[in-house]
C-alpha cells in the first residue's frame, strides 16, 4: 500500500473483551482458511480474497446520516446474535470525528463522517486513513438535496487533499443511497451534480437502498473484483521478482 509508512492509523487498538477478542480471532482464521463463510451476503463477496499476510482495508465515508453506520451494522457485521452488530466497534478519536470498525477474515471495514473534520489536524488524520485504505466507499443521501452541495464540496475537498495518496488505481465505490424513497432525486441527477470527476477515476456508481439491500450485491461485487484484481497483481509482481532473482542466486 502507498503512503503513510511512518504513521500507521490501522488497526485501531482493540476495545473488546478478551472473550470477544479470542472468539473473533478464531472466526477470522476460519474465514481466511475458507473453512467457514461470512455471516452476510455482502461480506461473503470478500471471502475469496487471497491473503498474502496483509489485511484489506475498506474505508466508508461521506456526510453524516448518509447510511454508513447502517451499512456496517446490517451488511458487514458478523455478530448476528446481537442487535445492531455486536462486533462493530466505535472509536471517538477526538471531538468531531467518530470512527466505526468491523473486521472479519482478512478484511476490515472502517466508517467515518466528513464535514466535521474541518480542523487541520483532523484533515491530516483523514488523509492518513485514506492513504492506508485499499478501497474507498463514498455514500450520498439522495433524499437530502439541501445538503447535496455540501456533499459535493466535501467530495472535491476529499479528492483535492487526498489526491496524491488516493492514486488512479485505488477503487472508489460511489453509492447513491435511499433510492427507494419517493423523495430520491435519482441516480442521473446525483451523477450530474457530482460532474464527470468520477469518470476519470477507477470508480463505480450505484443506486442503493441499504435497509432493503437493493443494489448492494452488485455494487460490492464490483469492489470485491477490484480488490481481488489488485491483490492478484501484487502477487504476480512478487512472483516475477522472485523468478528474476532466482538465477542470480543460483549463480552465487
């Protein structure tokens, strides 16, 4: 992964009991070895990711009330016995920035709100998180058109500040959420509002309804394919490098 080698934001310190820590660790090992499937249809899409020893990190962001927490708790939480996802951990890093995390197998999903991170220190913190993420999911509330301008401004600021770390190959999944509501403006209007910037990136735009799950399987299926492709490419590069070095080692 690129950037932020001197300051590792991930993973955050565990805030689970020792029983939860052991239980979730055993569960993750079984998922990694494909002896057990993840608990939700969305998280199962990432069970097939090759695991070269480095976890995959997905960052979910956007304005508050867009549906990020609901996405984590309903679509990624593995602790289905607890209402609201018992394995979703919330961190209050500082005033104005709340980060939520859920992990399974070799995948960890983080969610945080933009807009409240205007102070410079929090902006730098967000840049570190983006630099270390393998993929970013941007969630937009398609009902709240009054805040669509704010969402676009934060999105532009996000790309401007994080442009160097983001890179052209890092997948960006853009979700126009709450599309099942009669007040939804529709995917075309949302896309038109955000302009053609998404076309210049490795991005995918999807119309979704998180409570019902509409559009999520296809959207995260694209993201899973992107992560598998990037990871397979990394493994091929490592293999080709070791193959090139092998004759030199034999000569010595």
